[in-house]
């Protein structure tokens, strides 16, 4: 299975993706800094949930599947005529080029 993280890693370094799937023992272990960033990301997710409470109709991390494909959004909010507004949650203060691929 390829995840969004795999895809983003591939864009940054194709060899990293190959190693992660075929020779993960050659990759460095996660360090304290990466763990700190992941913990901060979880805090941002929790904060985002308070901005879009589910009681208002917001769907938090809904998942859609079609065959072997799966897609998960951070937040979907129903709009008119069966359309949804999709919100991507980021732990950043400015838009970065890679967010287009991420979305």
C-alpha cells in the first residue's frame, strides 16, 4: 500500500520511498525531534476539531474508498447541492509548495 506520506517522501527523495518499502532497516530510527513534531501535529488536529465541531455537520477525517483506492480528508463540511468544502489542517504559518501535492 502507498500512503500520502509515501507519496510525499517520493517527491522529496525517490530512493527514500524505495528504501522504506524494500530495506527499511537501512533507514535511520526516528529521533526525539521527529517525535516532538508528530506530537505537536496531534495537538493541532485536536485544536482543529474545536474550530469545526462535528455537531455543526463537519466530518472529521472522513474516509472514502473505491476498489483499492482510499482517500481521507482532514475536515469536510457539507455545502449546497451535495457538495462539500474540504479543509486541510496544517501545522504551519504559511503556504508551502508541497501542500498542493499533499492536498
